[in-house]
């Protein structure tokens, strides 16, 4: 598929009614989106396990380590909603395809990075490419599958995400141990090429919303204000003056959006849909409570326990494995039962898994680490698939990419907040440039971060209850 085809009708059939699709077309959609859903979480989790080796070769400080994730999240957070809006207009498969072409190129460049600044910048570009994928993958599934079968399809996609998280620590550890951390990005490049091939071969269908004009002035204002807000939020202590200014600027964007005759996002419709609003809020707080746990435990196992990257990956295996195992089950249950009850149960189970880490010490048993992570994994599975099904089922089909983009933004902003909390706590409690020399302060930081995470999960439970109370409101 050449780039010129990505923004033309090209080889695609344009489907407006999912019932006209043949089963083989639906199967092609789910297999391709599963392959795509696997890759990004694989890279994220593999990098976490390789972080000590990257730090050694490129002389990373603890702050630099967090920036390898933050740089990715910065660009993806700022761009995922605009990419969703554009995908609804120009075609979801085309934007999805373009995202993978760019992601593959930036993966190759990451493998060739000469220093830490290059690697951090290239991760930023990877995040920009991933925003095109995040905003369209679930939208494509929701376009192809009807309500009543959508949850199961979303569950399989979520299972692929967690398969990436499952294999990331293990395979990332194997690659790092036997080759170097750069092999993770070479592997990502090869997998990206395989996904591009699957898109070209399998996805002959296209979906888009009704023709509309984009308010580009408001869109670029949104991108700039969101970027500044997320950047300043990475360390609110260090950016004590910039963060309030960024909040003020983003508030200005919201006011302009509400007053605009032709808004970019139409926030009034967003907030009037109760299920959409509170499902997104619960996603934000759930991910903000859980995202950094992999990085923290990877550092703990390698710096405190003295485990290799490969062994650490095996210990961390239980969390994503349980996510992968239960996501299709939870998705299917959400088609047949109360999805809100499932999401609340998932949040509570996640919290139960995090509690033991508030008491972590150098002698913390490995078996308890595995059991606790398993609880977090199962809880995340019972939260994610039903919550996503609720969000997408509350939308008008013409807004699937935009809605998927909003949900992805909430997830990525939650992940960004998680890394911001970690970065800020490290900044305040871990002044040492070398983590090995500041291991006692690391444990202090770990406990503080877990306590904050548990508080965030309490808010997630509140949001999960709110979305099922009262009237649903209109759809987008």
C-alpha cells in the first residue's frame, strides 16, 4: 500500500452498514486489529524490563528513565483526539495504516539511537505515530461488530494488548540478555512490517463518519494546550509556575470550545452522555493508579533483588498473563450482563492486588509479588473490556474514532499522571543520580507511589458507580 492511497478511496470498499459484512471480513478485522493491539504495549513493557541496561549504556539518571516513557505519552496524548477526528472524516483504516508505517520507521530509528537525547526524541515521534493507531483500532472493531457481539470482539483486542504486555517483560528480557536493548526496537520494526502486510491483505473495508469540516484553529489550540498541560504535569514541583499557566491555557481552550459556532470536539455533547463521561473518568483514574507498577517492580527486582532482566520478566509475567486470559471472558460477559458491575469489581480487585506493595521491603517474598500482580492483572481485565464496550456502545457510529480517541486520551493521560507521580516522587525522595546508591530512598518512594495509586482507585470506583446512576443522556 503506497502512502498516496491512505487518503484516497484506494482499494477499499466503503461499508456504512456492518450487517452487510461477511464473516470472513469481520474475522479479518479482528485478526488484524489484534496484531496491531499487540505491538505498542509489547514495546512499552519490554523497554521497562530493559531500562537498567539502557541506563548503563546511555548514562541515564532516574529522571531520564521516566522520560523514555513520558516522551512517548506526551505526543500520543496531545494528538490522539485530533487523529480520531480526522479518521472519522478521511477513513479509519487509512489513518490506522499510516500510523503503522510511521511507527515502523521510528522503531528502526530508535534501534539506531546514538545517545539518550536521540532516543527520548524518537520515542516522542513513536508516540505521535501511535496516536493514529490508538484512535482507530477500537473504532474499526466497533464499526465492524454490532452491539451484542462487540464486547467479545473488544475483549479479544484487549487480550492482544495484554499478550503484548505478557510477552514484553519475558521476551524483552530474553532479547536484552542475549543481544542488547536495541534488539527490542529491531523486533518492533519487524513486527510492524508484518502488521502493515496484514492491513494491506486483510482490511479491504473502510468506515468514516458524515462529511464535516474541522475547526483547525481550535484543533491546534487543543494540541498546544494539551501538550503543555501534560509536559508541565510531568513534574509539578519542578514546573511550579508552568503548570498553573498550562491549566489556565487549557481552561481558555475549553471556554472557546463551548462558545464556538463550529466546535472542534463539541464538549456539550461529550459531557451530556453520562455513560461516556464517567466511563472515561474511571479509565483515567484506573490507568493513573496502575501504569507505573511495571517500571517500579522492574527496578526493584533488578536493583534490590539482583535479578537479571530475563528473570525479572518471568516474575512480572503473572500480571499481563491474567489480563490476557480474562479480557475476552470479561468482554463477552459485558455483552450479556451489567458492564458497570464488572468494571467496579475489576477496580476493587486491582486495588486488592496493589495493597501488599504498600509494605514492600528488600525481603518482600517473590511469591507474594507474583500473586499480587496476578490480582492486579485480573482486575484490570475485568475493568478494561467492559468499560470500553460501554463507551463505544454509547456512541453514534459516525463518532467512533473520536470517541475511541477520547477514551485513548483518558488512558494515556492516566498513564502520564502515573509517570508524573513517579517522576515527582523520585525527584523529591531520590536525589541520587544512581539508583543503586539510593536504594533505601527508592523503597520510600515506592510506598508513597502505591498509597497515591490506591487513593486514585477510590476515585475510579466513584466514577464507575456514577456512570450507572441516573439517565444515560444523549449519544454523540
